[in-house]
C-alpha cells in the first residue's frame, strides 16, 4: 500500500498533471467559440445564396454570395492592368493604403488622447479647462468635418489621417479620463503616505489603474478609425478601400461593393484582435479576477 499522497504526480502517473488536465477543456472551449462565431454568418450566407435566383436578388440589385466571392477573387488575385476590369489585382494595394492611414491616424489619437484623458481625470484644473471643449466637439460627426478637411488639406493623405485621428481621439480621451477618475482613493492615499510625489503617483498608480479603461477606449477608437478611413477615402483621396467602394457603386458593381464591405469588416476584426491580444499581455493579472476564467 502506498503511503505517498495521491496528489503527488511523481508517484501517481495515473493522474494527469494540472497542465495536462487543462488542455482538453481549452481546446473544446476554442472549438466551441469558433463554432459560435461562424454559426450566424454561415447561416445568413446560406440563406442569402438559396434565396437568390440567377445570381442575384431584388431584381438584380443584390448579387448572391458566389458572385461576390468571384468578384473578390479577381480583385485580389487577378492580373492588374489587363482586361476591362479596373479592380483586378488591386486588393492588396488598396488594403495597404487604408491600413496605413488607419495606423497613422490611430497613432496620433493615442499620442494625444491618452495624456489628455489622464490629465482631465487626474487634475480638476485641467478638467475644467479641457473637458467642456472636448464634450462640445465630440458630438460633431466625422462627415461634418469632411469639408473642413478638404478645404484645409486638399485631396491628400493628411486629410484622411486628420479625420481618422479626430474620430479615434474622442473615445480614447473619454475612457482614459474616466479610468483616471475611477482610481481608488485609498491607493492614492497609500502612495502619498509612503512619500511618493504627485508625478510618481500619476505614473505608478493612476496610469496602471487606468489601463483597463484606456484599452476599452482604444478598441472603440480603432473601430471608429476604420469608419473614418472609409468616409474620408470616398471623398478626400483617390485610393484605398473607401475609394474603391464608392467607385464600384457608381459603375454598378455591387459585387465589388459587398466584397469591399466584407474586407473592411475583416480588417476591423483582425485589428481589434490585435488590441485584445495586447491587452491580454499587458493586463494579464485581470484574467485571475475575471469570472469567465
């Protein structure tokens, strides 16, 4: 009879280690999450395809998914500059144009929005001076800034970057300020009692405690950034997914329009996953507090 406790892995090889026990449930959770995520889109596409006749619906206005797929394939992998299809082989270049503008505008919004938001949430004087102006400008939609952008910057990339930065700025600054306001008073008092200066408290207490709200603002701001790049490219520049979408609509290529919309959604989804991965890495300690883990 063994006298070694049953939980001792070294003398009880029948029982899997904790890491081994967690592999199967983790795989199952991943499969279940993937099935839940694709279930609704697959059902909608299947219904859409079955409802169409002759490759379209509503009298030819809405192409069926197979036609959209064919249009996207030629757009992505066709030979550019050949034939009568002006979109053939231009998908990658247009994606890169749009992604570059979103990255530039989003970076500007982060550099400006996070410090301003922390300052508003941390300092009453700064809040009194800055917050009313932010709240007055925030409801103005991006489309209303288009004439201003074109008049100021002309038909250039900087006009698109300006609109993206403006659209992403407001959710970032609002969430950062709210995160700074919600820092527990006892944490600040404890740091001050230990002799920390206000800048040290701001850097070592307020900023880390605000990170969950800041990441929420980044996710919302990035989504608005993708919206802004499409709006700006429709009017303010001559390249990118927004330009292709508007051009395809004018020439009646609804298959390209829908392929463009799906591409925008996929890029927005992937960029949001990147923000979530960064959040998970930076705020790993939050997983221990979440009820879902």
